[in-house]
């Protein structure tokens, strides 16, 4: 049996050119860039709650970092550093090696140095803290939306939740669709380029990553901005053709785990946002608008302008 | 049942005067001080591995943050910010409230703002990432010891491990001693003032916090500094009078969980270090020296200069 230190050395220590001092000391030492604010976030993934214990370890490694990088993306920050803490039921080296390759694949894709960590025995639990940088005062916060702003969302929200329903056996998707939905669930691509472009070009006034569910996350922006929001069903991305339409809609509105960005933007930015979508090869959907001062209510509006019941609002670990 | 968001709001959101933006957004926003490096560390505490599941929640809250603050202390850094991620089997509010009071008591004592976090359902697991600041180039690293440096350790290493043995029923300590040992185990006081003084007054050349066990942690300094070390039994802090002498010695050398600082210092600093001990009302023990170039071996030297077998070297989650 390898020791904790040997395992860490072998699988989790790689060069950290962005750090003054990387893994192996009591702390990592990092040199923040002058004039920048530090964006800091932490997310814990628990076996049985956030993922199946038999999830492919490469993809799990990728996702463990990706969900944190997604929070940096939602602030318009540039990802720079991460720390990993993990509790593992057994030190199976093949599993650890694949997990390590997954997390470093994600780190390489998004320019992150893994600068420190901790490892212990226990029920499978993975916790990453990610640090990024954003010019002082320019971060995309949740509280910046204004009445009249458009509501936008990137990509194909809801497909990850369809993939989960498929894995749970609640639905049976056709093979092609199942592969793409499960792929998005297990290996999400945080929208770092989008978040940075929205911030650099001053296109968005607020942003959030869609992790709890589209309506719930738009509600978080609305609440923090003291507004209400209206989402128009007719403007939502079309559901996949070969999945149950009702379930696909529910997944889209309340599914979570998408790691797309939802954001608010002034109406005069529509043209620039369409151009950005083309530039990034990433669909951007204008799905609604923020309405005059409110308390964070999100109203779903039907094809004929009628109010619809929104149903499940999103994911909450301790709610009903 | 309260929701995840309500629980977080009620128990984990307090003013964060040191942050640009505290909890409630995708990321916290922090403004690093000019000219400072950021020290970053993460530690995960797992029920059944690091603590008993029925540990008093106030003390557990304190310790969850304290073990991270101790890593900052070992670098000579000033603690500033922390993020908390937790997985809880059930959202018992009395437990959460007491845990919260414990972590904020520690945060207040050491000047830390809790700026963000994450909470989920699952087996009890607590993960803190702590961030501190240290003037660029001045951190106390493990690789700075030089041949001829004295080896020092603060406080009373080994008492926490005695407390653990008592709680496990392996020994029965007298009531007074049990109370103080269990207290040190469950509510350690990280040596922030000591670490900062060692760094500011240029008294130490390297430091580490004693979490794996005294010999193991001195070995970490020795290995990183490419030296060996000699520890003189006669110079170790005297064991408590009313505990088994052999067990007390084993706990002292290999116990871990002490969160004292071990450090190296040039011989000419002995006088200043004695003065510092008096100033901080904290014993500092000069217990050995670092010896010419080596590979991190730590030799235990008996009362008559004879080599002793060191026994268990410390705690390793995956080793034998």
C-alpha cells in the first residue's frame, strides 16, 4: 500500500508555473496580479448525492474541477489556481490515476494550476476550491441586473438532467441522444471564454452559472437585483426532438448541473451578443426579461402570453 | 425542513469586512494587499477518520477552521479569509447552530472572514480552505533549514494524542489531565502569533505545524531542506507526571493533531527565542539540531548519546 504522501506525489503533483510555491508545504504561495481582485469559490461533490459511486473516474476528476471553474466563469474571472481535498474509501491506484488525469485535463484546458490539497480515508467526497482573477470592480455579480434587461442563457440547458434521468432509468433515450446528454452531465464545459468576453466587452450586467436549475438560478439573480423576471416559453431552446417534450421542458427549467451561464444584458447589446455567439460557436438564447422592482419571482409565460405554473424550481439539498 | 439556502443564510453568513463581496454569489471577491503573497491551504475533516461523529459541534466548528489556520501560522502568514464546504447527514439545526458558533468563534479569534461555502447532504465531512497573506519572499517554508540550525517546537506536543487515547479507552487519564488533553485535541489553538513573530523578526528559517506527529513533521522539514535531523530525548518537554511515561513519549513523538509549530533557527537566535517564549507566554523547546546534508532522516538520541529506535513516525492515511 502506498502512503498518502507517495500517492499525492505520484498523482497530484505537477509543475505549477503560476505559483511561487506549489504542493508540498503547509500552504501554497501565490502572487496575485496587481489591480486584480481574487474570485474564490468552493464546491463539494459527494458520492451518492452529486454522482454515482461508479462514475468513470476520469470524468469525475474533470467535473470536480469544472464545477468550480464554472463559478469563476460566472464572475467573468480568469481561472488561475485550485486546491483539491478528497476523502477516498480505498486507495485504488488505477482509480486515483484516472481521476488525476481527469482533473489535470480540465486544469490544462482552463489554465489552472493545482497548487495544494489534502487526502484522507473516508466515504468518497471531493472538494475543490478554485481561485481566479478579475480586474477590480469588474466582476459579473448577481446583483447587477436592471429592470428591462434581457435574460440570456448559453448552450443547451436541460440536457444534463435528461442524461441523469436516463442513467437513473427513469427514461430511455435513443443511443445518440443518451451519449450526448450523459456526456454533458459527466464532463461539463464551463463557459470561461463566454464569461470573460461578457465582462471584457461589457455585454452583461449580471451572471450566474446554471447549477441549481435555470429558473432557480435566474431567480437568484432576480432576488439579488431586487427584480422579478419573466421567461417566455416560446423563446426557450427547442427540446431534443426524440425525447419526451414535457420531461425535456422540466429538465430545461429545473434540471440543474448544466454549467451554462445565465446573464442579464441591456437590449442594445443584442447585436453584439449574436456576434459573440457566432464567434464562440456557442448558442446564446434570449429567453426573457427582468421586470420592475420585485422580490425575485420568476414568471413563466406561455405561447399566448398566459402565465404558466413553473413546477419544480430547482435543486436544493435540504428543501422538500 | 429549512432549505439549503435558508440554512446557509441563517448560520453561515456574517459580515465580511475584509471582503469586497462575501457569501451569496458564484464567488467571493477579495482584494489582496499590494506586495503580499497569498498563502492558501485546504484541510478536510472526515467523521470516523479525524473525529468521532458525536464530537461536540461547537468544538468541531472551531477545529475545522483551526487546523487550516495552523497551516497559515506555519508559513508566518496573517490569516484573512476562509471558505467552508460541508456534507451533512441531516440538517439538525441545533447541531448546525453550535457548529456555526464554533467556527465563527475561531474566525473571530484569528481575524478570519468566512467568505463563501457549499453545503450538501451526505456522510459528515467538513472542508475548509484558508487564505492568508505574507510579504513576498518572506514565508517560512519547509525547505529553508540549514545544517547546524537548532530544532525547536512550541507548547506541549503529544497531549492531544494522549487525549485521543483517553477518549478511545486505551488509557484512563486522571480527570484533570484528561480534561486538558481532550481540550487540546478538540479545540487546538493555532500558533498564529508565534508564526508571525518568527517571520517578522527573522528568527526562524523554516517551519511546519505538527499535525502528522513531531518526528514525521521534523522529517518533512529535513527532507525538503536535504538534511538529516537529530532529536535529543533529554531535551524534549517533560511528559505529564501522572500519565504512563512510555505512552506519553510515544504520543509526543508520533501523536499528531497538536498544531504546535516546529521550526529551525540559527544558534545565535536562542536568546531572542527565549525572550519570545516569555513574551507570548508559550514554551519553546530547543529539542535538537539539523545535521549535514541528508535525505530527511530523523535520528532520536538517548540520554547518553546512544541512538534510539524512533518507533511509529506519525500519521499517514494510506500507509501501514
